C-alpha cells in the first residue's frame, strides 16, 4: 500500500529507467492519494479501482472564536515561507492595485525567508509604496500563530508552486473561520469551494486576485458567510479524527 502526500511521478515517467522502477513499484499495489485531482500523476501505472482517496486532516484546536472581529481596517493574512512560487509577489501586485484605488487594508506576511529575503521584500514594498500597509512578521508558532489567525479577516494563498498538493495552511485558515482565496493548484479545489468558502483564482493573476480581495473587503456579510461555511467544511471533512477514520477504513479494505 503506497500512501502519497506529494506528486511528481508523471514528471519522471518518460525516462526509461524511472519508468521501469515505477512499474516495479506499483505492481500489485494499492495507492492512497490526497485527492482524485492527483490521480493524473500515477494514471500510467495504477488502475482507478486500485486508488483510494484520503484527504489530509489536522488537529482541531480549542480557541475562542469571534464571528465579528470589528477590525476598522480589514486584515489580510498570507502564511507561508517567502517563496516566489507561493505567490508572494503576485499578492503584492494585487495589493498595489487596491492601494491605488484607495481601498483600505493591512496585510501580514508570516513565515521564514525563502528564495525571497527580508531585505529583498523590504525593497519591493518600498518600490510599490506598500510599506505602511504590509508587514512582514517572520515565522510564528503556537499561540503567536493562533493570534495572527484570529485577528485576520481574509486568508490569501496565490500559489503556483509546481509541487503543490494539499496545503495544510488552508485547512488551518478554515478552522479559524477565514474566507480563503487561493489557486487551482494540486487539490486546492477540493479544499476551497468557490463562492461558498472563498474563491479559486487563476495562477499569476494579480488583477483577478485584487478583484476578489476587494469583493470581500466591500461585503462584510459575505466574509462572515464564507467564514462560517469554511469552518463547517473543516469540521465535517478535515479534522485529524476524520482523517484517521478514513485511513483506517481504507487499510481495512486493502488488507
């Protein structure tokens, strides 16, 4: 039984030696994937009847959830390492569009440095005139991370990372009652339900992202509705307890 939390098989299947190894690996095996959207990656080697779907789950935390946060200025959150393919610069371009339209907001970037350094980010913010409305908070853990989520209104994750599969950070955002704006990479469309829990946008589209952020900022009722729907979807699909039960059931079927 092979349990995949990633993808990339299809990228190597054209090589003769890799193709041979894959055929040996997948022979007489069952495969567990995070989503049916990822089946394309192993389609060459595994029949659909031998594939089982088990989405990720995370521990449900106890915290005081306030439906109305009463932020005078809408708070946007991006939580990931500073990696270009995670959509950091796309987000900044969209925020520049909003600022030029006199839309009020504040955006917190949370995470470690990646292929973008803090110094490079600072220069970019200065160039785009976003210094006063975007803050880089660095990595946050435990209660500090919880506080950032609880004080935010909108979660934005415009990733175009080639190996994106099932980002746990989106499950976290939904658990904390945040509407989510993300892209159709990997199995993200299984997590985010467009117009219900947030929006799925095209990759590398700053204008489209700006429109969706503006839509939520201008409609507090919509934000609350999406937040509630997202929390319900998390509770019904993505807790660690649900994940464990699904995995246990799958293993029982396979063995």
